[in-house]
C-alpha cells in the first residue's frame, strides 16, 4: 500500500514545490563542482562524454548535428587524455606506497 503524504489543494502544491526547490538548492550547495574533468585533491574526475542523439535519429542529419558530432569527437579525445593522466597518477601513487612499504619492512628502496 502506498501512502501519499503530499498536502492537498493549491497551498499544499505550493508547499510541495517549495520543498522540491529547497532540496534542489541543498543538493546544488552540497555538490558545487562542475561535471567535467577537473583537478582536485588526490584524483582527477574524468567524465565520459555523452553521444549526440541526432546521430541515431531517423532522417537526414542536419548541420547542427555535424557540429555536435565534431564537439563529441573533441570531447572524446579530452576524455582519453584525462584517463591516461589519471592512470599515470594512480601508478605513481601506488609505486610510492610500495616503495615506502618496502623501505619500512625490508629496508629496500629507501629514499635518502
């Protein structure tokens, strides 16, 4: 059984919308970072680009669709570069951890 707890009437709808607006604003304040590749503490966020929907739409492609495809291709190259940099960073970090561990445990690979 589903219980609908939303208030009834015009006032209730207004309060419900206000609640949704407040929740949206709170979520925006909690996650202020933009959703694209950026440097941050410890890692880089690499966001996979979305495919242009116009490519899969029936009919003849438009000029705007061509621009969307070109932008998509450029963003795929940026995404691949981001992933490569993040992979290199992760390897450097793991090698640093391994070196510190070997130094502590075995006296190997200690930095002077």
